[in-house]
């Protein structure tokens, strides 16, 4: 089956699906200018994850961790959703709550593309919460807050993201895994599928009999298992699959 036929086949699968999970990683935002984590020049090459995205690092040097998130807020805040994000927003319009969008991204670009039902399982870089009490700054912040001290308990404020070694929000994880077990089509888009527990979602879908479409620039452990795997930019492949 050549690429065109494979494409047509996958398009038919998307058109015919009734319950879909779209699972996204940094690759879906790459064409918007958001650096990915592991690609050449990816975030982690410049900084060791454990140096910046852990509670230990924050306790050790909160000012540097805030400097890093302030820089990422400024960078990501200037990025616009791309055709890949927009295609998923279109799919949500068509499927209603038949689509569950689970993202590892903290860049809020799915929301900005118009998607409404987005499970941000690793948090949102633009939200600010207290590292101790349940205080939260209203709305989104696109830079380091003027004061990083909690006005309620005096502790450090932090970005509302999940750091390595920290548990994800149980209710969000539950909804994501229930949707993966129940879907008839699972889309894995722009993820190296290396970070747990998120990377187990395609496995749950696979073992529940869902058909799998992968869109990623390079092969992953899921590639040989997928019904269709497209190694191309999500901003080009997704509109062709969903359009
Ligand atoms: C936890 C928010 C326990 C912060 C993130 C050993 C084995 C197994 C697991 C572990 C282990 N050691 C430690 C763990 C656990 C750890 C983990 O999985 N580590 C990995 C690295 C081995 N997981 C955790 O720590 C989790 N917590 O386990 O807690 C616990 C439980 C109960 C009670 C107490 C404790 C927390 C994980 C979440 C961490 N936070 N982000 C921040 O960002 O600042 S993870 C972060 O990295 C992202 O959110 C994302 O999830 C991940 C990056 O992965 P991807 O999105 O896939 O990005 P990547 O760059 O890797 O790949 C991009 C892909 O896109 C590439 O393949 C590329 O080819 C492709 N691409 C590029 N351009 C395009 C494209 N594709 C299409 N189109 C393009 N244009």
C-alpha cells in the first residue's frame, strides 16, 4: 500500500471513528517555535532536567528555576498555534465529547487553537500556584510574577507544572487512562513516548483493541505496533488526516 493509499486509509479511519483519543507531545508545537525536549537543541540538552524541573532543584535554587520558567513563558507566550493544533480543534468540533485530547505540553497552544476539552496532564506553564498552600494567582502569567512569595502563607510560588518525581493529578490521569481503554482510535502525535506514566497510554489503547495512528518525525517504540505511522511534520500530516 503506497503512502497515498495509506493516507486515504487512515483518513477513512479518522472519518469513521466515534471515540478518539488524541495524545500529544512537544512535537505538535515544534512548528510553532516551541523547542522540543529531546531533539537536537531540545531543552534538556541545554539544561539537565534534574537541574531545573524537580522539587529538589526548586528547593536548592528557586530563583534560577523561576528564571528558566520566566524565559519559557516569554518564549512560548509569543508562539501561535499551528495547523496541527487547529486540525485537532476541528476534530473536536466534529466529534464533540467523542474526542479526548490528552497533552504532555505545558504551552497552552491547544486551548489557544480553540480546543476546549484538553487534559493537561503535565500542567500549564502560565499558571502560578503556591508550593505549599492552595493559593493560585488568578488567570495566566506570561512572565515571572513580580513577587514569587505567596501572599497567603509566605512560601515560594511555583509554575503549575508537574516536575520529575512528582505525581500527576490523579483525576486527570484516571480520565486519560479510561479514555485510552475505551477509544476505537488512538492518535499519538509528536511524542518520543519516553516519560511515564503518560507513555503508557498508547499501550493501554493497543491492548484494548483500538487502532493506532502515529504522527512523529522519528520512529518510537510504538511505530511497529501502529496501524498507520507517518514520519512527517504534524502541522502537515494532521490537516491531511482530519481535513
Ligand atoms: C513520577 C513538565 C512518581 C515540566 C514534564 C525510569 C523508568 C521509568 C520511569 C522513570 C524512570 N525514572 C524516573 C521515572 C519517572 C519519570 C520518567 O518517566 N522519566 C523519564 C525521563 C525516564 N516520570 C516522572 O517523574 C513523573 N512522575 O513518576 O512520579 C510518583 C508517583 C506517586 C507519588 C510520588 C511520585 C512526572 C513526569 C512529568 C515530568 N514533567 N513536563 C516542564 O516541562 O518543565 S515531562 C516533559 O518531557 C514533557 O511534558 C513531556 O512529557 C516530556 C517530553 O516528551 P515529548 O513531549 O515526547 O517530547 P520529546 O522532545 O521527547 O519528543 C518530541 C518528539 O516529537 C520527537 O520524537 C520528535 O521526533 C517529534 N517531532 C519533532 N518535531 C515534530 C515532531 N513530530 C511531529 N511533527 C513535528 N514537527
